[in-house]
C-alpha cells in the first residue's frame, strides 16, 4: 500500500511535509522549469518587507565546511511588487504558499501582514523573527518584542501565523511557549546560527558584514535538539529546519517532534534535492511499514523519557 505522506499544519493540508525554506528558493515560482513544483509539500517564500530592500553588499554568501554562511540582508522587492507579480504566479502552482515577512518595527510587521491577509491564495504567514530590528539586535533576543509582534499580527491576520525563531537564545522552550501563548498557530525551528569565517589569503572576513548566519548539514543536530526541546512544552505544530539534506534527516526532525520540515541549503546545492527528499521519506516509510507519516511525529519523545542534562 502507498504510504500517506500528507500532514495538517495549522489547519492547512499539505500533500507531504517537505517545504522550501525561506530565502533559499527565491519567491518560489522561478524554478518551475527545473523541478516539478507541484510535487512539493509547500513553498515558503523569501522574506518580504513593507518597502523594497537592496540587502547587504557582496560578498554575502560563503561556503564553509559542511555549511553555508550568509548575510543576504533580506533583499526583496517589497510587499506591493510581490503582490503584483510573484504572488500571482505562486497562486497558479497548486501548492500551499506561506509568505515570510519581516519588519524593522512592530507596526511594519502588522502593516505587511494586513496587506497579505486580504489576498487570496496564501495559506499562512511566517514571521521571520530572527532578523535584526531597528537597534540591529536579533528580534528573538527581546522576548517582549517577539510577544508584541505575534500578538499584534494575530489581531489582524485572517490566516494562520507561524513564528520562525532564532536558535541563539538561552531557552528555546521558553521562547516557543511565549509564541504559543501569544496565539501563534505554529513555529519554525530554526533560522541560521550566528557565525563568522575568515579568508586567510586576504586576512578579511568572508562576508561584507563580517558576521552572518550559518546553515547546512553542520547545524542539523543543534536544530533537532531545538525541535525536541520545544515539542515538550508546546502543543502547536513545528516546522523543523536546519541541515536537512536527505529523507533520513527529514524523518529525524519528525521523530523529534516536527510536523513538517523546510529545506534550505540542500536545495541551494541542487533544487532537485527537494524531490529526492520526498521520495526518500516515502522509501523509509515503506521499509519501516509506516502507513501514515503523522504516526512518527514526536515518536522519539514517546519512546525516550530519560531527561538528561546534556
Ligand atoms: C542564502 C540564504 C538566505 C536565507 N534567507 C532567509 C530569509 O529571507 N528569511 C528567513 O526566514 N530565513 C532565511 N534563511 C534561513 C533559511 O530559511 C533556513 O532557516 C536556514 O538556512 C537553515 O536551514 P538549512 O540548513 O536547510 O539551510 C536563509 C538561508 C540562506 C542560506
């Protein structure tokens, strides 16, 4: 029997749990000639802001051992142009579309969410809470700011709101719970990890911004731990993200408690990896005789009740 890969996340039905990670797949429709986009579970767009944004100066991407360092700086065309063109094309793909947004203030998040909320064809909003705010601090480092953004966006949004959190906090469970308490319909764990790499030929940083965010295979165990920890304390669903390169990696995240996964660096290496990951999940299910992918969500939590300090 063909295993059932479908999941329900924040009341939205996805045919499989594999989504594109924000910022690593453009606006989401550009690669239609390269891969069958209709086979994806869903598309999370790059982060959109109220006004267009040029992003940071080059170089803003550097390859490091088992990972990628980036400081793109939220380059995007702004919400008005996004609605005029990319969104129209996205609506025609026949897969759920989640639009990632960010702002330099609470009111910018709210304004952008309000505009999106009036559009058809958007399944959810993902709040990128891992970008720098006005004081150039990561939003997630200010708990009351995180709470305020979620609370205010939830007041006006007619569609589900997903909070994408930074892993660089003292207690990810506390942050996840705060998101849930403000009404978030789900969370994404995690965004990139603050990092730096230096070119020993030039003695300069590999990025124009000196520091950036780390992603790729090397971050996977840390992100899985974040999912595992958050899953213990919240009841809203989690999109697991960070270093998913194969179907096995995706299954690991789901065993830790993720309902869906989003894949970034792997699709930058080759976009077809997204389809391979879906097929590999199906192969694992057949081998393990798992009829529905929903049955494995958080299974490691149910099996392992040993709370160690590590
Ligand atoms: C080049 C690049 C650009 C990214 N842009 C965004 C973005 O615009 N918004 C966002 O929320 N995350 C962004 N991310 C983070 C990814 O969505 C994802 O959280 C992170 O890369 C970890 O997943 P991965 O290891 O599968 O890449 C970006 C990552 C990369 C590598």
